[in-house]
């Protein structure tokens, strides 16, 4: 057993923390207000070689491990959760399926520009009537003269306005009376492809969440990602990795909230004392610190298992479920400790609370995580 | 061009510092590259990228300094030398450090040496100039601009807010002032490569130095934190009375004669 970071992980942690504090945090409040995508932040992250972090160097990636990915996602999310989800989705939803299931040619063509930061990564799974039940996909891809002709709608897709191409799931046929779902890589500038960036969200206002409309979009058959009919299996594998990202993001938001609350409690005087001297406040802060520590340990454990090439689905679900739920609790209590000021945007904590909520929904709701865990413990 | 950077590991003075038993508590302190040395590293990288050559980072320190040395390699330095004095020196000072560095450098082909203007812990600003003296090469301190043309060098030096332009030549030692450049963050590929770059670890024995050659010239009598800032006084009443009260306080409390 060894709880130390490697030299690389430690250096990555220091570098990204400094970067996040100096380059990401200062604009977070404004970007949330203006719903402004952190493009400049990502230009700098691309310069630092962070956009392809876990992917092999031969595709322009950094060759780092999943623990390092969790470290970077946590630090970015602590500074700005919108930046955190953008990064997490870019790597684990955009890049990972190409890396896992793509042919050499597809990787050269589609993974390389993701690693260099030339394009953002995105993944289109959710549809208006297929969310938790992602197998309910209605988007269809019909083969015609060596091409797929794709029709359908996707909703809540992260990063698509900034993606030059993305993988999406579609029904490619029927086998034994069951829908055959495959993943297909689609350039977003294809004829008939519309990306609508029009949601009014509760939080993560600086992140890009979109609807996709596909009307007779044609792509060559070679754009099929992985094996025909394995789209469903593939996205389950993809989401396992993505859950580590959401777990790390939830820890980052919780930590930001806890740190603000601790500092505020020491400074705020009522009844002649700092409110941090009241046991009621101390217990809140103690619980926050404990939950964050536990959540992060679980995130690291899931990441470590993945890096060892061992099964990690259960741990990924557990880390995502636990981290997202404590993130809601911690951000709620951080607002509470701030009293009336916590309700005001300038104090940041209300934003953390709005941003944290997504972590209980995206990449599988808390209920879905419990279903996954229940299945994996043998229910 | 053969470029050397003198780099020190120091605690982060922006974090809380505590003292126990007359020494600064190292537990819980964050350690960093001395910020002025970061400017030196960045400048070295820019000079190398423009003129070619190789950057060697040298640090006198202990085993723990490897982290900061590796960070310098991750930023872009080519190789590093860590002179570990942990087992040999208990109380060194600027003389000690300069002597060790000069001993290492004396038989090297040196074109340019960059150091920080001061280390934010001791704050003496002596190591750079002392090394240059020992090597018998020119030096310019607190520089904010460096231009190299062949062996001619033009330097802008910060003198208490004003600028002084100095022309000199290689070999040369300069110390970096804030404003010289904007140090880069280590890149991820830089971080991943840092472990594979050569890092030589030396001890005093390897340098032919005896402990008495480098014995500190100064003695630390006491280390203490600055007094806590106390709340100011706000005078009240008629202006004339306030002035009288102020003069009285200046005499009695601030002891102004
Ligand atoms: C900001 C944001 C970004 C997103 N980014 C992406 C993206 O990049 N790509 C992508 O494909 N999707 C993305 N999504 C979609 C997200 O993954 C879905 O919203 C999520 O999976 C839930 O699906 P749904 O919204 O259709 O809710 P539903 O599935 O309709 O769920 C509604 C409620 O019912 C519960 N429920 C459903 N089924 C069961 C059951 N069997 N038992 C018990 N309870 C159940 C759910 O837990 C939930 O509480 C994003 C969503 C948001 C909000
Ligand atoms: C939208 C809004 C509308 C409002 N409208 C009005 C209004 O119309 N009129 C008006 O007068 N006020 C109004 N308020 C102010 C509101 O009543 C105060 O914000 C509230 O009483 C809390 O005070 P505070 O913000 O100073 O927090 P603080 O008193 O500083 O409390 C901070 C934290 O410390 C805790 N705390 C404080 N003392 C103790 C203790 N002894 N032991 C344990 N914990 C303690 C609190 O519970 C809280 O968690 C409004 C506030 C908001 C946000």
C-alpha cells in the first residue's frame, strides 16, 4: 500500500494547481454570469500539452495516467467547474472512445486533433426520449451506397459547438428482434448537421451544452467506431472512465466550497467571536473535510484500478455516486456557513452549489449508479 | 552556448510560516523554486532557444531539492546538478553556497550564468555576485532585459525603479529581477520527460572541498517572526486637540525625538 504520488503526478498537481489559481479562477465568476466559454483557458491548456493527457504520445497525447487525469480535473473544477466538465468531457467522452475503439486511421485523423487541442472532444449519446435508458436510442443510421445516412436528435451534448467531429450512437439495424446500436464518427460541419446552443441552465453556465439535429447527414461507412452493433457496450465502457472524471470534478467543487467556508468562518464574527469558534460550525467543517477526503480516496482508487488494467466499473460508479452526493451536501453547507452572503453571487458558494448538482445527473444519475453497483454486488 | 542557472529550493513565503526551537518549521511548509530563480530559468530557456546551446541547472541543497530541480528540467532545462550538502554542512551561509558553486563551475566552459536576484527566504542577494567574483567574470544584478549579440551583451538593470543600460560581454553572470520575463508553466510533455533528463548528484567529496574551506562566515544569533501588526489608533475630537495628541504620542510612544 502506498499513498504517495509519483514524481510526475506530484509535478502535474503543482503545475495545474498554480495554473488553475492564476489563470482559471480569476474569471470564473464573470464567465458564469456572462455564460462565456473559457476558450482562452483551453488555448493555454493546449499549449501546456494537457488536452491529450492520458493518450499515447504517438497521437500527440501526454502519456500520463488516469490518476493524473483525476488530479487535473479536480484542480480545474476547484477553480471553475465549467472548465472542469469541459476538460473531463473532452478527454473521457471525446478522446477515450476513439482511443479505445478507433482504427489506426481513425486515431490519426480524429484523436490527434483532440490531443493537440485543435478541436474539442464530445460524445452524443443522450436523446430527448433516451436518457438513463440510453438503449432507447431513436437516431437511425441507414446504409446507402457505402455511406450512413443519419437522422435523429441528441440533447444535452457537452462541447459540441467547439467540436469538429464527435462520436454518436445510432440504430444501424435489428438483430433477433433487438435494436442494433453502433457508434459513428460524424464531422459537425456535415450537411444536415445542426448544433443548437440554446439551453438556459441552472449551473455550469460557462460550459457548452447543446442539442444536435441530424437530417440526412451522410458519412462514409469507414466512420463506424468499433464493431457494428457494439455501440451500447462501448458507451458503457466509455462511461466507466467518464465517471472517474465526474467524481474528480465533484471533489474539486466540494473542495472549493469547503475552503471558502473555512476561511469565511474564521473571519466572520457574530456574538463577539469568529463563527468558527461555535461547535455547530466546527462540526459542519469537520464533516466537509472528512467527506472530501473520502470521496477523493475513492476517485483515486478507481483511477488506480483502471491504470492497473483491473476491473474498475463498480469503484467508478461508487466514486461518482459518493463524490457527487457529498459535493451537493458540502456546497449546500458552504452556503449555509456564509449566511445571507452565501446567497449572493460575489461569494462564489452559490455557484458551486448550482454547478455541483450536475454531478448527480450527468454520465448516469445517482439512481443509475446505485443500479450499476447493485448489479455488480450480485443483486 | 553553455548556460548555467543557479537555483535554490525555498519555502513559499506566501504560506504560513511558523518557528519552533529557533528554526523555521519545515513540516507543513510548501517548498518551491525560489521565484527569482524561475525568471533565471525562463531567461535561460529563451536564450538557448534563440542562440542554441545547453542549460545546466545547479542547486546546492539536500535530497528534497530534487523536486525543484526536476521542475526546472520540466520547464525546459537540459540537465541538472544537485550538490547535496545535507551530511556535510550544518550551518552554511552565502559564502558557503557561493564557494561550492564556484568550485563546481571553475573548470567548466561557462558562457552565461543566470541566478535569481535574491532568494526570498534569506534575502541576502549575495550568492550570484560572490560566484562571479570567485570565477573572476563580470556580473550585473537585478536585470530586467538581456540581449546577446555574439559575445556582446546589453543588459537593462533595475535600480530602485529606474533603469540602467549596461554593455558588457560573455562570459557573464546576471541575476534576474521581476519583470525580466513571464516564467512558463512546465508542460505535460516536459513533466513526463523530466525524469529521463540527466541529473548528477554530487557531494562535497566529489568537489575536492573540505568542510573548513566552506565554513560559514556568519553566525545566526536568533530567528523570530516580525511582530504582529497591531490595530491602528483613530484620534478623535477637535482638530487642534488631535494634533496635540498626535505630537504627544509621537514623543511618548513612537519615541521620536
Ligand atoms: C449539463 C449536462 C451535460 C451533459 N452532457 C452530456 C454529453 O456530453 N453527452 C451525452 O450523451 N449526454 C450528456 N448529458 C445527458 C445526461 O447524461 C442525462 O441527462 C442523464 O443521463 C439523465 O438522463 P435524462 O436527463 O433523460 O433523465 P431520465 O433518464 O429521464 O431520468 C429522470 C429521473 O428518473 C430516474 N430514473 C430513470 N430510470 C430509472 C430507473 N430505472 N430506476 C430508478 N430511477 C430511474 C433518474 O435517476 C432521474 O432521477 C448531459 C446532461 C447535462 C445536464
Ligand atoms: C434574500 C435575502 C433577503 C433578506 N431579507 C431581509 C430583510 O428583509 N430584513 C432583514 O433585516 N434581513 C434580511 N435578510 C438577512 C437575513 O435575515 C440574514 O442573512 C440572516 O439572519 C443571517 O445573518 P447573516 O447573513 O449575517 O449570517 P451570520 O449571522 O453571519 O451567520 C453565518 C453562519 O453562522 C451561523 N451562526 C451564527 N451565529 C451562530 C451561533 N451562535 N452558533 C452557531 N452558529 C451560528 C449561522 O447559522 C450561519 O450558518 C435577508 C437575507 C437574504 C439572503
